[in-house]
C-alpha cells in the first residue's frame, strides 16, 4: 500500500496501544503530497489484523498494535482457535492412512493431508516409519479457505530441518496462540525463565500445541502445568511462580 | 483388469461405479469411508496415552492429585427453586427440576411420577452431537435413573393429589455445560441437590375441588426426600492393576474400565455398575465401596452446607442465584466496582455545558392544538386546515422556549402566505398544495431537518483526530 509520510506518523503514534475492530487510519484527500520530498512513495506492510480497504487501513482484530522497523505493522491479538496459514510449522496427530497420504489433525476445521514422499529421504520403496497416533512436526504447503490443507515435513531444498515424526516419552498440551508466539519470539522471557528451572525439551507448534519432555515424569508434569497456567499472568506473577517452583523443587 | 481388481478387493457390495474410477480403487480393507463433516474431538496421540499410563504407574496424575482425591466441587443454586450448578474441576453441569400435574400410571394410581433426562449437547464437547442418542447418553440416563429412582430416595406417595386422577410429575433435566471427565458424578450431585432445593406449589383438596396455590398465595413446599444417593466413579487401568477416583477427560480416554458405585451417607449402596468389561476381584470392589462411603459423606456434607447457605441468603433477602456465585476478581469477569462520583459542582458544570452546546432542535410540542378540536402532531410545515394564524400564536406562547416559538411562527407565516394556491373555482372547497421548500428559507430547512443532519455532523467530528 503506497502512502505518504503522514500515515506513518499516525501509525507509529499508536504503536503499543490497544485498538479495536473498526478503527481506521484514513488518509488520502487530507494529506498533501509535498513536492520537496522524494517522489517514491513508501509502502507499509500490513500484517495480521490489519487490512487495506481502498485508501484506508482498517483494524480487523482487537489487540495491541506492534511495529517492526522499517515498514511492518500488525495487531497482536489473542485467540485459541487456529486457522491454517501457509508456511507455519505445526504439531499434527496422524489419524489415518489413506492411500499414499496420511490424514493429519492439526486442530483446524478439516484434516490435512501429508504425503508419504514429503519426508527426508523417502522414496516409493523407502516408506517413512510413521504410524497412526504419532505426532508429526510439519509445515503448511497449502493452506487457504478453498482447498484442503496440505502439510510437508521437508523444506524447499528437501531437508528435514527439524521436522518429522517424534513423540516418545513426552506430553502434549494445548495452550493459546498468544503463548505460543511468545515462546517462539527471538528473545523470549518465558523461555529464559524455563531454562532456569530444569533441562527440558520443547516442541512448539503454531497451532497452540506444545510437546514437553523432561528427565522425569514429575518434571514433565511440572513444566506442562506451568506453561498452561502462565498464559494469563503478568511477567511478575510468572516470575514469582517460577521462583516458588524452583525453591520447592522436587 | 480393473474389474478383476474390484472383485478381489471388495468384501462389501458397493454401488456400481464408472470404469475410470475403478482404476484408482485402493486395496485397503473395506470400502472408502466418506468424510463426515461433524465436529470431532481431537484424537488422542500415542505418546499422550503412553505418558498418562506411565505417570499412573508412578502414582502421578496430570493435575497433581492423589489417587483417591476428588477435584474441587462447587455447588451453586439459581434464583428459581430447583436450579443447581455443579462444578467438578472443569466439568460443569446444570440440573433443573420442574413439576406438572398429570394423570398417574395405571399400575400405580397413588404415586407420583419421576422423570429424568440428561442432555449431552455440543456445548460440552465437540464429540457430542446434537439430537443424536449416543451410547454415552443412553448409559448416563440409565445410570441416573437407577441411582435416583430405584433407590426410592423421594417419597412418591406424597406427590399424589387425587388418587387415580392427578399426581405430580417431577421432571429433572440435567444439561452438560462442559465435559472434563466424570459426567456421571457431577450429574448425580447436581440432580440430588436440585431435588433438595426444589419447592412445589401447595395443593388443597376439598372434596371434589383441587386448588393449586401459586407461590405468591402460599409458600411452596419442598419434596420429601429420604436420603441422598451420590455416585462415585472409579477408573481402572492396566487390566485392573491401578485405580483412580474421579477421572478427568484424558484419563477417561485411556482407561480400561469404569466402576460406578452410588451410595448414601448411611452407607447403603443404591446402585453398582461396571462398564468396560474388566475383571474385578472381590477385594477390589470392597475397597472401592469403602472409599466411596468416605467420599459420599464428604460430598453430602458439602451439599447440605450449600443448601443451608442458599436458605440463609434467601431469608436474609440478600441477592442469591447464579450471578452472585461468579468470582469477581478474574480477568474474564465483567464487573466494575461502584465508583464515587463528585457531585458538588454539578449545577455550574451543567449550565456551562448548556451554554456551550448547540441550540436544541426546535421540536413542536406534540400534539399541537391550534384550535380546540384540531390536533397537529409532528413537524408540520403547513397547516392545511385553513385556520387563522392569530389563534395559533396564542396557543404557542404558553410554556415553550421563546426561540422555538418564534422559529415556528416564521415557518408558518412564510409557508401559508406563499404556498396556498387555489386551483378550483368552487369557493367552498379550499385546496391547498404543498410546495417543496424554497432555498431562501435555508435556515428553517436546517432547523426542521436538524434531526437528520445530526448524525452526519457527528461523523465529521469523529474523523478529526
């Protein structure tokens, strides 16, 4: 979307504020294009929660406006129901085998398909060792509202890159999408706090599913319960909780 | 070739398909199943199942409970008599009791009728389908009936009004609001608490006449309940080796079998039911019944306390009911405390606001009476009754703002003078034609159409940030 510099100023002003659906950033006729500025228009990148409608930028979800320099704006919102999006990595549960594909449940409205050949080193003769009931960490190849979603366990160059079937010995829990994004953020507070507790293995799927494994059953249960309860806590409350667990460490 | 494949692969007769589809027929067992687009619950993965079983072997439960621990039970009552909500951890159930006068059964002419109904709606879990009688629903209904009806916990003879003709039918409807395991226990607690809470209308029989008093005329009377049967559920794992009381939803999906014991606090067993086909030893069943008696006495005390609290709240006239039982300090609760408002300088502020505000739209007092016997309602531009203006002026000057009156007068005067046109020859009939507004009366147009103009002006102010 091409705009003038004025729009950015208004958007940047609102970064960090709570916006609700229906809020508009309306520009165009009121802004005068300065002849002294460079003729090249700047493009703002609308992320999730923002939508362009004519010459207006409309907010679609309620949440906090975030900004990533230089040009990206999006709304940070909270929900539990996952909608499949291309390129996102999710944890799926294999429910059935249908011909050459697996039917995988990822928590969406329909089952996704995962082909036998979409694993690293798989050929027609060399089938992957995946059974019904296994967990798979895969990414979406096709994910839109008109077609059946399709998952793959390899990236563009044919390598697994961490994806594939997994799961022995851990526990799968369901959390909200906001927590998952916070866990996957580059400098995540929650991950740092968890590291202080005890060593554990985490697989985080963008569909709200987290797989946890620690050295003992008790520790796994502790981490799982902590993650589920620290969803709606503020930073202080969460750090207090983690400290209490550390002191009463079992 | 393709037909040969078809004969070998299929075991169940299928509708004939066109030839080109048969080539793609897969050699899997049975015909391909159509995708049913109902809400299915999330399948349980193999690793979850293994983990839960391993944890149970180490005597650990998912939420940190001990083997014989119940989840937190919370009982609350609604504003109506006979409405009860029970929270068993995250499992949530509502029971509602109602009554009706009906003809009794032929075989039992002097006993009332009890009717139980459990509703499993998709509200509770995506696995439940609306309208369909699933296996679980039939099982729960049967268990609740055996627990409450066969144990004769309610004196049905006291429900008789006229023997052979009119008896009370007490109907208990239990609705599942959220399924997190152990629906049976929650339903039984809710049903018996609701029955204890319920009050039926008072009835007087005088000879042939039966009078049913409404709650305002005479206080409704409670049902006569002999004892409170409560069901306790035990889940078994690894062919009966491990036992858990009050399984949550994930534990229920992994269990081998379920034992349900319904008991009252006098240690009388009302009903025992075992499902899942597991083999239980005598000692196991005896141990379970001992555990059940302890749990039942705790739960019965909880119910009595809840009933007592509700009774005192109602007597004291305090607010009772579901809304009061909701916790207020939660992030999802929408309650705002009463905030004190400073009212010392209200009058000055109000007059200041009035001065700054725009003039209110001139509305005619409705209905306007220009002449006795004639009424005018709404913003009339022109008076078509052909009455004199002077009389209108007299009527207007009483009681209203002078501003409004003068504007209206200007309206009337201008309109009547310019717009009245006689087009017929007849003197007796006066035909008046209404012309559209003339542009020089711009301000009057604005004033009379002020109502329509208001939203657009509001829009403009909003857009200025």
